[in-house]
């Protein structure tokens, strides 16, 4: 495929985190704790998403949350009382770690907007429309944890705008049966880690899927997405689908897929969460020993 001379794209300054979902798949754990605060060993899921956005140079983070999930706001904000208590007890190292994780208003502009009704991912993104900075915006779904050397969003920003595509989604190849759980790209060509597409379909049946390239929860979207979402009709599941708005805009805005280098874990499922915890623990020497020990004792018991 002939590549258009890429214009230097505007910087990606805003990240939107849709976190209003009720997390029913993790009940009863999520009855009183938002699923984004469930720990991957010792770090809440949302912290990984925040760190990824911060590493990518994001200036404004917009959390699209739900009134019942105020614990998220408490979590991301620096807690001066807790800090003072820890320091008084000589736990300065711990206090320093918490301060580093929390979002410092001098560094990142943090906003919370509410999505009262579960009207879909497209609707969640639209809820952030009045708060975004000019230029393209990133969307990060914290359920999709991507572990790797370089943050997925940083990789995408480095590749964004190639071939003139204004919308970019992170993609990975999935099994034929799995296509019905994802947005699926209609691929027209590829160039190293970038795929070119002429549209995408939300959760198709395997027989109707245009490819097996599934969208995972990282997007860089042209600022025009909000106009497109405003008049987007409900799609799959009766919800306003982000996939549909992206696809409709493709002839005008362009669409690419990005094959990231990290390993993705579907932390919206118990299996994926368990795998993420094991992988994360395995990356730290203290816990690797625990896993090895556990595996050895299982083998010995056979
Ligand atoms: C959402 C998107 C879907 C995407 C998926 C990635 O679906 O609608 O296109 O492939 O996230 O995790 P959900 O998993 O919220 O149903």
C-alpha cells in the first residue's frame, strides 16, 4: 500500500479512562470495591493504566466514573493525612511510594466526570467531551492490562499518524472463536507493526468477522470522534459503541491498528486477572520463589 506523507500529528495530551462499569463479573469482590481497584498482587489495576499514561506524557487524565465508585477518586488523589501518619511512624519509604503513585495536580490535571447510566463505551467517551484538551485523545481501558518493556500508549504515540490515519487502535490476533468478544478490524494492509484498515465491527460472529485482528483497550482518536459520537445510534447490545463511531469516520479520518509489543491480560475476566497476577509476581524475585515453591509442592503431591 502507498503511504501518504505523514503530517506531524498534534501531540496526544489527554487520556480518558472509562471506569463507570459495575464489574459484575467479579462479584462479590466488586460489591463494595470498584473493579479498577482490585489488586494485581499489591497494585490496583487502575495504577497500571495511570502509570502507562504518565509515561506517555499525558497532561490531563479524565476518569469517566460512576457516583457509586467514589473510592477511585480517593485512590488517585494524594492523601495528606495518611502521608503524615506514615511519616510519624517512620514509614517514610512507604509514604514516598504512595506520593509517587498519586496524581500530583501540579503535574497532571485530573478530572472526574460521571456516567450515570451504562449506555456503552462510546457514550462513556462522549461524557468526557467537554473536558478534553485540543488535539487527539487517548482512551485507556484499565481492564486490559498490558505489561511490557515500553508502555503500550508510548509505543502507539510514537507510531501515531503514520499514513495519515487519525484513529489508531491497539490490536492483537485472536482465535477465530474469540472474535465475538472484541471489536475486529477490517484489515487492508500492513507495514511492520502498523495495520491499515477500512473499518471495524463490534463483536461479530466468527463467520462474519473481517479478520482475527482484535482491538484491545488502547485508542488514540482524532478530536472529531466527539462529533461522531454525538449522533451515533446504539449498536451491539443496544449500547453506543465506540467501534461504530470509529468505523463510520474511517473514510474521512483514516484508521490504523497497532500491534504492541507487550503482553495483554484481560483483567475483566477472572482467568485473565489470575494470569496477570502470576505474570506480575513472576517478574519480582521475592514472589518468583513463592510461585516456584508452590509449583514444586503441587508436583510432589501428584
Ligand atoms: C470493549 C470494546 C471492544 C474491544 C474491547 C477490548 O468491549 O467495545 O471493541 O475489543 O473492549 O477489551 P468490552 O470488553 O468492554 O465488551
